[in-house]
C-alpha cells in the first residue's frame, strides 16, 4: 500500500499486467552456466522446502477481505480512502499483535501511493505480515488488492509499510526476533533495518533541505486575480472519541484518526478546486502520542500549495480532555496530495493558491521542498533496481535516499537464493547469478582477521590500489557523513580500450543491527556537477556492488564481494567466470594478503565499532 521502499511483496506487482514472465537468459550466457552446482544444499530440512513451496505461510500473516458496499463509498461511488485506511490499520495491527502476543499501537506510516480506485461491489483483499521486529517496534508490510467478482480481474491498489509498537501496562516489552525463511522474507528482513534508519532521519532531512536549498517560487509573477486565498480552504472539525473508535486498551485506532484526517483534507481540497478531488499520496508521518476514549480531537486542514496538476493539503490533529482545558496535545500531522480527474481519468489543471503572509508563505515553500523529497523517495527508494539509471545525480537533498538505495540494493542481491557455485580455487569460491537483464557474481573466502578490522580496512577506498590492480588511483571527493563518502576512482583500460576508465562512487558503510548480521560496504555510481566526464577518461558505472563481512569465529571472518555487472564490463566478467582468466582469484587473494598484512594497523579504532 505504501509504496516506499524496494521490491517487497512482489507477487502483487504483477497483478495489473498479468502473470510475471520468467527471467530470460541470453543465448550466449545460457550455455556458460549450465550444469553448475547449486549453492543450495541438497540436505535442506523439510521445513526449508516448505518455505519455498506453496504450503508455507508466514506465521504473522493476516488476511482481510471486505465487500465494498454503498455505505463505504464517496460521492463518486468509489471506496472512501478513509475507510480503506481503517481496514489497513486493523489488518496490520492484528499481524503485529500476532507476533508480539500483546496489544500494539500504530507508531508511523510510510508514504502511501494509491494506484487505483475501488468501486462499489468490488472486494478489497488486504494482506499484512511482520517484516522485522526490533526491540519493542515492528515493521509490518501490507499489500492491498481489489477484485472484481464478475470478471475475476484483480488490481494492485497500493502497498504499505507501517511501524507498530508493542505495549503492556505493567512491564516493558522485548520482542522476539522474526525468522525469515523465503527469499522474499530474507530480503524484507534485511532491508527493514535500512528503512528504519531512513525514518529516524526524515525530520532532519526536511530541515536540511529547507536550510540549505533555495526553494524557487513565482508568487510575485502570478496573476493575483486568478488566485484562491489559502484561508478560503481552511477547515476545522472536532470528533469525540467513543468506544467503537478505540481498541481494547481504550487507545484510539490509528486508522480511525487517519480516516478523520482524510475527511477534513478532502473538504479543504474541494474548496480550492470546486470539484471532487482524488487522494493520490499520503506522506510518511508519525503519531506523536496516544489519544483515548473520551478525548476530543480537533482536526485542522488547509491547502498549503497548488501545483499545476496537484495540491498539497496539510492536516494537524490535537487532543484535549475537557472543554475547560487550555493545553492541547499534538497527536499527528500529515500531508496529503490530491488531484482532480477529468472524464478521461487524467489530472486537470488547478487554480493557483495565494498563501497568507508569514506562516502561510512558509508552508507554501515547505510544500515545494516536500514535493522534491517525495519524488526522491518514490523514484530512488521505491523503484525496482532494473528501472533505475546507473548513475543518479547526487546532491544534499537526496543523499539519505541514495544511501538507502545503495545499501538496500546490495542487501537484496545478497539475499537471493539462486546463486550458483561456478568454480573454486585456493579456498576462494566464485558464484554467479543470472536474473533478467543482469549477470551478477559473488566471491567468498575466509580470512584470519577480526571482522570489524576487515570492515574498517576496506571501508577506505583510498587504500584499494594497494591490493586491487584494477584501481590505479582513488581520490576522496567528499566525506558526506560518518557512514557515506564519495570517491573518484581511476582504473586502467580494459579489453583493448585505449582510454582508462573513471568512476564517481558513493560508498555507504553499515554496522550490524543484530547478532549474526554482516558489516556492509555498498558501492554505486553517482554523478556530480564538479566531476563531469572528460575526454581523458571513459566514464564507467557500477549499479550495485560491495562487500559483506560475517563473523565466523574469533579472528575469523567470511569476506564476500558482490557485483552486478554492467554492459561495459560484461565481456571481462564472463571471461573470468568461464575460467578463461584468473584475474578475479588473483585480485581476491591480494585482498586477503592486504587484510592480513594490515590487521594490526587499526586496533585502537575498533573500540568505536
């Protein structure tokens, strides 16, 4: 439902366009990797086999099916988004409580993109499962599908990611970890930690963008006679929280609050366009505190900005207990994007908004900043890897999302189940993976060095020329923060190309979140206006590569390198994979010697990890 991040719940992705096609191998590569030994062991347990088959069902999975009746619809005969949000929240909460074994409350929702409307008479099928449990919070993945009972057609309506917090009255909750079994579950479990990291810095991302970037507007050049004053769109409404609106602990359902918010936001949007608007997006938001039965909730909404074909509406929710109270508790704030669809289902042009001086102008400019961040999240974070350009422009406003995409792409590659052992030499293993448009390879070895030490030594790309002959020189262009840096890498010419290659690489490193997880160094290409392509070099690109380090024992580390080959190096990769060249093995063994020779260099630094 929330379209945030990654390829989660992929079976639903194929619903609008029919069954997904199988990845097709190119004719040349198909013969290269035939008759290889599978990485999966033949001695897997029966339960593991069930995990890959149709008989397996995630123990936290909850399904809800609802028939859309006239009482659930809006003036267009379509399911009200507010009603849908209540069903989504209830399904996700039940999934969270199934894992936690105690009551749970909604803490946050990621961005929600509504792809299709649902008509009266259709069925809404909602499925939710816990992707990962942290200390007392859980990420729950949700998928929503509409079903036409007459034609048997189904459509993916939306995806969602919600965070729930387990709550007991008398004791602190420590959640048991989830145990992923399928490839999809392993991917979601791994990437959930990176999504959590992104949520925690979301507020700072907005502040940094507003502080460091110039938000362009054309208020002074617009024709004021054709502008609608923002104050005309202002809405205020009060709701009394009754027992049907709350759970068994008396806390108001998060979905109920979201439904009330959607109602006042729709009224505000209608006052601008003088039509019936359609909600397309709800931006990531957090519940700041609970409300209970007996609370009065005051909901306020106003159109912050109107773009050519869409408008942003801001909604604020405050609570108070008694009429005499002067202090109100801030429960939640959210931003919703509406469009007005014409007879052809295409967005129509909207009137301009004239903000009030002061806070109104501030909200107007902040809406432009949020639109930019929404686009970054949607097209950098949420899109599939194959749909992304190899090199994405880097700037301070999208650094959080590029870093997220960098690490999550590598984690998704690592979680793949269908790696095939291609060859083994001198205790170095080479695996390959053919999938859709990409050929990937993975090298693995055990090194007698501390895991954190190996992580630190290979984190600094400036030292890579000491062991990798494919790196002639590496320059640190920018230290973005403690975990991310941008490098300019120069490599010798490959395959008879007269020009050497250069790369602009974003390196993102991550420490483990839990015991058993790896240290990660993720690498991908970006573009910088200060380092454009020059005639001296041929600009190379890497879409997904990096290292993972697993602790196998005291002073023993499994070092793995992954690379999703791009067309520019495909010939070189296949030459090594097929055994016609041993450069991969030579380079990886040189990496081992580098780690062993320098394992005592960084001993004081290990205390910080």
